[in-house]
C-alpha cells in the first residue's frame, strides 16, 4: 500500500482511440473443395434443419473439429414484391420471403408508412430494387469491430460454359471512403460495384460494415444471351448454376431464377458457395485508451517509504552527510478516490529521482 499519494488533474489524463487493421483473405477453396461433404465428420459446411433450413454455415475446418472456426453464413432471400415470389414452392416460400424481410427490417429503416423497404442499388430508396438476393454474413471472428471501408472485394464465377464456371466477376466497394451511407439502423454501409469503378446506378450489392453483411443481387449471374454472359442464347448453351456448377443432374438449374424458385435454401447457398472465387477485406479493431501522465516534480518523491531505505537512521544511498538525497522509483499505482489500487505499473529498470530532476511516467490503459 502506498504511503504517498498525488492527485491527477485534468491535464494529466488524455483519452485516445486507435484503429488496427488486418487483411482477411477467404479463398473459394475453403468454401468449396478443401473438405469432403460426404460425411459430417469431414465437411466444413453445416446446414441447419435440412428441408427447413434458414442458413448454411462455413468453417475453416470440419465443423465437428474442436479447432474449427466459423467464417461466414450464407442464406438467400426473395422480396414479396419479386416476380419470383408467386412461383416458389410452398415449402420454401415462407423461408425465403421471411429471410428477405428480416434482413431488410434489421438493416433498413421502414418507410414513412411503416412498411419494410427493399434493398436498392443506390442506397437511397431511389435506385433499382434488389428483390432476389444472396446474403453473406461474416463472423465476428473475422470482421472484429467492423470491415474497413473501401477494402472489400468479392470475386464470383459467373461461368461461360456448361461444364464449369470460368468467368470471374470482381465486385468491390469502390469509392466507399467518401461515398458510404449512414442511413441504416445498424451503422454505415456502401454500394458494391462490378468492374473497376463506381458507376452511379450500377450497383450489384451492399456491404454493411459494422454487421459484416454482404448483400448480392442474384442478377450477378447472367442468363444466356445477357450482355457479358459469354453464353449465347441458343439451345444447348445454358449457363447452369447448380450445387457444383456443372450441367445436368437433378441439383443443377439453367438460370439463377430457376434455382431461387425451385431449390431449397441450402441448395441456393451451395450454388453460390461453389461459385465463390475469392473474398478479401480488412477488418478493424478499435482500441480505446486512457493515458495517465504521472508527474514527479523536483521536490516530490525524493525519498522512499521502503524500510530498507534507511540503516541506523541513515539513508543507504548517500555516500556522505552532504550528499544529495535520492530515491529509485521501480513502479507505481493508480488509486481511486477511496485509495483503492485500481492498476499498477512497473519500470523495466529503477529510475533515479532527486531534487534536481523531474520524472514523468506515461501510463496507458487499453480497453
């Protein structure tokens, strides 16, 4: 317990905040191809309640492993105002519509009448509505406090053959540092653009930085004959988007619309997951700090309260009666108003203190 105290004033305390960033790469092979999905003991993909699932989770190792880390969740949503909503099988309709409404309600303010808004490609309710969307919700383990603006990039395979998808489409939050939106109840978000620049009205998705949610319109997967699809609008040249991206089989659909209408939620998620090529972003960790400047002026703390400081009433560190008294500071403590120690600090080496010197200890507490 200290025997000498000094009160810190307003000029001795400073509050600061720092932001740390680290790059997070997620390769497509983690989501599809690294581990076998034939058994629950080898797969890193987890579906919840097959047949009535709401999402699909992706891990970096087989999810039953104790070392597995949750990376992101996938799900799909269709707006009740979508032209596809009336075609969805009854066993899947409520899930896909409810998922869209839930995501829109939590990430967008309702309109003036209290109705749920739709996601749009301008972020101001005036853009083209994104009625059929995929959701990628990144785990807090990866995003930390938030995703750094203008660092998010996702690449998807849109395909130009029936056998395998080979065309890579790059989607990024271009210009987000100056063009992000803050009209969301969950924080800041930006428009995702396809290509190499931000072109007004050409957004293909949204990225919500604080919640780590990526919203992608299903139209990023073009139909045969669409501009940029590289798939001619001729019989036999369909651009299949199935669980494995290959043509044929009962789990493959010729267009993304057919996939959203006919496949289960997990089937839609698997189709997207097998089209992921690369994902990269910088996460953000906010560090709040309080810095205390503990000042020992020339006439303070020149003596020690340590019992071994004296020997036969003589100061041990004085070589003669006329020598200057001095002390060696090895640490200190921060106390509250009731003189209860709240934190301590230690010096790497003893610091000499005498009446000709002032010493300032800079103590930083991070939280």
